[in-house]
């Protein structure tokens, strides 16, 4: 876990103070402990947690405005990646952790309480429902997601939550470009525009990761997101 500090600085220019590193260590401990009775992650070895969960999540930080208060929502956050990691490293961010599974919400609430985080809250809901909530729809500067769905469906989860002028960041693997190619119509309908695809290389991880950055340039029609389950069964194409 101590290598996390060196890697974060070398790769992303992110400084991790000792007090923050201690929070990451506590987070990792809680993750491992809870994972014995609650299915949170298949990655439990300490170095793998540090690289594949924490460092991977930190790769988003250079894309966010430094020290500028922003509202961030993590769609399908699971065990808190990347949203809870961003809340720990960047206290100026107000982070909402959106998750549909109750057991994972309990874990997230436990970690937030244990670490004393004042800038992270949970939202127990499906993305399709959250996107139609008046207090969530169009309210966020940044919408992030990792390992949730292919991009044509994922955009229907993410873009309704973003403010016009805000952005969505989808964390993707080797299929990133193909998914972008399949999302042309979804972007047009939902009010999004491709900004850039950033390549992320992590130590000890052979495959490259990609950050697909989407700008919110127009209002999402009120019909989107559609009812739960529809975006993945019938993605916009």
C-alpha cells in the first residue's frame, strides 16, 4: 500500500499525505474484512487492491478541476470505485455513491462513517430511477462509472445526471474505441459529445485502461433514462 503514494505522484501528479494514506489502508482493511461475508470484489490481495482499485480510481483526478468544489456522482459504485476513492483524496468534491445493491450500500455507509468523511453520501437506487429524480437529474458537474455496462447503455445512465457543461467519464478496457463507435446515436440523442479518450497504464497491469470523456452539451430528453432494465436490453443504436 505504501507504493500507492509513489505511483500516484509519478503517474498522475497526485500527492497522498500520510493521513490520507492511512485512510486508504483502513478502507482496504474494511474491504477485505467485509468481503468475507459480502460479495464486494474478487480483488483482495493488498497490492492488487492498491493498484487495480485505488490507483485506477485516482487516474480520474487529473481530469477534474483542482481545488474547485464540484458535485460528482458515481453510477454503480459497487464497493466505492472510483467515487469513494475520489472523496477520500479530494475533500473539496461532494460525492454521491449511487448503488442499487443494499449490502453494498451498507458497506459504503460503514466506510464513510469509519473514515469520518463529510463529503460522501450514498444513494440506494437504480441509475434509471436516479436519472428521473428532480434532485439528481441534471445536478452533477461530473458523472463517473466503472465496469457497469457497455457505453451505449451506460450513457443513458450517466448523461441525464450531468449538468449542461458538465462531463461524464466512463472507465473502460480494451473495447473502449469499439464502444464509442457504437455510441454515436446515443450521444446525439442524449445530449453528449465525445471529448477525448485517455489511455491509462498501471504498474503490474498488462492491459491498458481508458477514460472515455463525454461533454454534456445539450438537454437530455425527458423520456430518458427509460424504465429499469430497458437501456441494457435495448440500448440506443
